[in-house]
C-alpha cells in the first residue's frame, strides 16, 4: 500500500510539473511568434492550467471510472472558489472590475447552470459535449472581440496574467519542445493518479467519486493555486479572480465537453445528491461576495475557506 500512495503522489507531482511545463513552453512559443498578451492570457494560460483536469478526466472515463472523471470537474470548481479564491483573498483583498465581471460572471453562471442540467440528466453525453464546446467557443470570441475593441482594466489583467505565467529561455522550437514534454508528463501523471486513486479508494472503503472530489480535484487544481497565489502576492489580485472564473468556465465547458465527446459520462448518484449543489452554492457565494461592494475582502476569503473545510469534513465523515 505504501507503494500505491507513493505512485499516487508521483502522479500528482507529474501532473503539476507537466501543466507548468506546458504553459511555460506554449507561452514562450507564442511570445516568439508575436502573439498578444491578451490572447496568451485568454487561451494558453487559462487552458494550460486546466490541462491536468482535462487529461485526468479523459483518462478516468476511458478507464471506466466516471466517479473520478465527474468528481474531478465538480470538485475542482468547488476547490477553485472555496479553497483557492479564499486563500488568494486572505493574501490580498480582491478588487473587481464591474464591466469585466459582468461578462465573465454571467458566463460562469451559464456554465454552472449547464453543468447542473447535465448532471441532473444523469448522463453527460455527446449532445451535452457539443453544447458545452459551442458555448466555450462563443465565450472566447466574445471576450477576444470585446477586449480588442475597448481595451480597459480587463485587458491589462491579461497582460498581468501573461507576466505571471512561467516563461522559458529560447524561442519557438524550445517552446514547442517544452510543450511536448509538458503534455507527456501530464499524460503519465494522469495515468498514475487515476490508477492508484482507484486502488486507494478500494483499500480505504470509499467510492471513486470521493477520491475524485478530494485528492484528484485538489491535486489537479494545484496549477490554479500557484497562479492565483503568485498573482495575489504580486498585488495582481484581479488576476487571481479572473484565473478562477476562467478555469471554472474551462472546466465545465471545455473539459467536461471534450470528455463527453470521447465517451458518455454516467453521473454517480452521490454527485447528484450533494456535490453538484455544493458547486452551485459556491458559485452563488462568489457572485454574492462580488456584488456586495465589487470586492472580496479577507473576512469573506476566510468564510470561503471555512466552508471548504466543512465540506471536506462532511465527505470524510465515514472514515472517522
């Protein structure tokens, strides 16, 4: 069993290293091609930090573990808001740009509602996948066109996001090489993580879904944690919020959408009973905190962290 835990930890390490290397390489290659900071921040950095969730969910659903695949997405979105955003707000209060949140916040709400509807349907099938990816494409075009036409504080946010993203020395080919290495590390890490997470779940007597909602979800959210923490320490706190909102949109519309195209995902009953509602409540709490003063203060960040601690304690209650 010690070996299993070691391989599980190694899988997490490879996932984080792979995601970081992928973002580093892709960002370097894009900069060498003269791609704008706005486009890099909106696509490469946002999707790059969600790569661990994507590869893990794809690996899980193809391995016949829908609980890990679904729990990974739902659990990551919950952890992003309650854990990572709460921590970022404790480091530095988060000021919110009203116009930017009006667009991204509404898209987050739409993505959450679509995810809820898909989960309540019982199976996230090919049709749901198509709907999600069409919505994601529309959002990216909307955001890109909007920021090009009226550059504002939100456009500068993406410049900060690009600055905060890891970079590498070299040009196009070194960047592409790093990106390939990052993809390989991420795939290998996901394989180790999923296989050994299933073994651990069976050994300790919990479902694959619980492991997906906790160990896998938090593990695959580590890139968002690092990006948001760095942004908060650099006083780019608006970047931390944009990173979380963007990641949650990608997780539902991109990761769940792509995974559903590969294979239908049967939603575990426990996610329908509780976990999807926790994700919805966390999203509603985020919107509420933002709307009250267009700022997330340290006390609200603490409340988010306490809520996450209570949720994890509830999931783990059967192990006590």
